[in-house]
């Protein structure tokens, strides 16, 4: 058996999937090189400077049930910088109610499942009494589903909800409120399998599973600065602004990764890049049907950023109904904004209709909506308004996508795939990305005959 120190791995892609795979392989003793084409790590969860502010490209949250991403935070030393709520509490403001704006809350009690949400649903003002009762019946039916059942992947979530007595209003005010944010799709365009996974894991597994966590610092501090330190401490060679141009077999059966001006050789290669880039780099024969990767669609996310001259929101975040606005987050402290102003980020998932709209049009649309939601914003001066667009933010969780998502293993020994779009069982989340990194590294170490304990089993 070869000494692990003589074995090499190249991880292509420096998002959460690639970082995770690189850390796992390095921790197992392999010599690892991580390649990232951008000037920073973190993939699509990153930060940039705008004047005196450090801005996240988009608002990212996770749940207490996201055990893999929580492992990632621990591994890079950032857990305290992205804490989880003590208890789920989501303010939901409906500005279209006939009797004026109404505020409701989705929050849990310290009771076992399913009683933990009973009081919240029973008093949720955005649904009628009959609609609230129907939610309980649908939740019991949802709990009986197996998200891994391939048949569920062929059904859209809206059809299933309709069969189980969910009105259009119930879908809008509850199921899509959660589903759009986690799946990046509304119920008619979401696979029942993925929706069942989200709701069963987040709301019906453990009482605290859906408690929300988010970064109190710029994402770049977690996913770039701290991640880079962890990688370098583990002995990983990190090369940014570096793209792999070609992957091929060497005469001795290892892999050759060609870069501009350099060629790397390794026993293990992990492709942790988006599906189209993966398709373009795959050697012939690595997958039976490589064009399936091109069938995995993408979905955009739009973020609208507004800096006011005064505080207009008292809560750290809220969700909206009866408005184009979906979720609003206070990013004042994390961005480094000082003084009396407040910086809000409006996160718009499933934003296909808006992703290409000019900034002026988005400004004209969203500023009045924020004034409807936040009376304190009326008359406040806008110090800055800008937009960030992720046109391919996630893979599209459409019915049938499960058949297209590949596993970590390929037909080529030593070549593995990672990325939230691979067959993790999760939608395109930070959790899914980290889990894919676990799978790729675990498969590689197993093939090399190296003892390996899955990090989440180890943590347990």
C-alpha cells in the first residue's frame, strides 16, 4: 500500500464543495492542490467591497439541521461568527390584507415534533381556520413520504399540495414562503422529492431543525479568509486565478491536469465546478451519458441592496406577503456601516422575471414596496441603491432533475464529482455543497483503500 504522503489530489473549484473535498483529502494525508479560477474562494457565496461597505453578493442562511455546513463552519473556525437562532422565529408581514397590514410569526415552542409548531400554526393570521387545519393534515401526509423514492421526483410539489387540500393562499402564505427560499422555485416548478426532503428535514424531524442561522460577518470572511487559512494549515496548495484547461490520463494511469504554464499529476482529481464546466472538462467515457449534465437547468437569484440614512427596521429579518418583496435582512453591522444609517438586503429567489431588469426599474419597483412594508422608510433618504444578480445561482429543482444528477463516482478511476448539483439528496444549498465534498473525498479515499470516517458520523 502506498504511503498517503506520496499520493496527490487536485481539486478543481474553490467553492464550498471543493474546499470541503480538499480539507478531507488533506486531513487524510494526501498532497492536495486546490485550483480556483476566481481571485477568491467561496464560489457563489462571497463578498466584495463597495466604498466603505463589505457586501455579500446575496443573503445566505442555513438551518440547524444543516449539519454538514455547521461542520464546515467549525472546521474553518467560523461557527461563532454565524450563530443559529435560539428558537425559530420568522416575522411574516402581509401588506395586502383588506383590513390593513398584518404581522404574523412562524415560531416554535419548546415541545416535541409536531407539537413544536402547533400553537404558531393555530394562530397564524395569514390563513383561515380551515386552511390552518388543512396544513396539519398535509404535514402528516408529507411525513409519510420517502424523499429518496424516485417516483416523487416526477411529481411537482404544487400538484401534491393540491391533492392534499392546500388552497392557493395556503401555498403562497406558507409552503412557498419557505419553499422559494430553500428550493429557489415555486411549488409548481419544484420536484416533490426535493420539497419533501426540505420540509421533512427542516420542520418534521427535530423540534429545533428549522432554527435559522446566518453570518454576522461578511461571507468572504468565512468562505475565503478563514477557509484559506484552514486549507493552508492542512497543507493544501491553494491557487486562485487558475483554471484547469484539460484533464487526461497519464501513461502510468494517474491524471494529468493542464494549466496555463504548468501541468499537475495526481492520483485523484475532484471536479467541483458547475455542471457545464464539468461537462467540458470530463474525459471521454467518464460518464455514460455526459450530456445529462447539460439538462440540469439553472435558476437565478436577485438581491436588491438599499442603504438608508436612518434605522427603518427593528428586526434582523422578515418575510413579506402581498408584495413583490420576499425576504428582507438587516446587513448593517456585518457590512461595516457606521453612523445612524441602516443597510437592508432584499433577497429575491426564483427571480427569472426580474433578473435582467435595469437598476432604475428595480429601484422604482422596490423602494415603494419597502415603504409599504416599513413605514419608517417613508421620508428616509436613500444613501445607496444597487443590485447583485446571480443568473445561475442554483440548479433548477424541477421535476425529473433527480435522474440527471450524477453521483460522486465516475466510470474513470480516480476522478470524482462534487457540487450542490450532484446527487446529494438536497436542493442547491450550502449544505448540499458541503455534503457533495464529503461524498467525493470519501469515495476517493475508499478507492485508495484509506480508512475514513464520515465527518458527520465522527461528530456524532
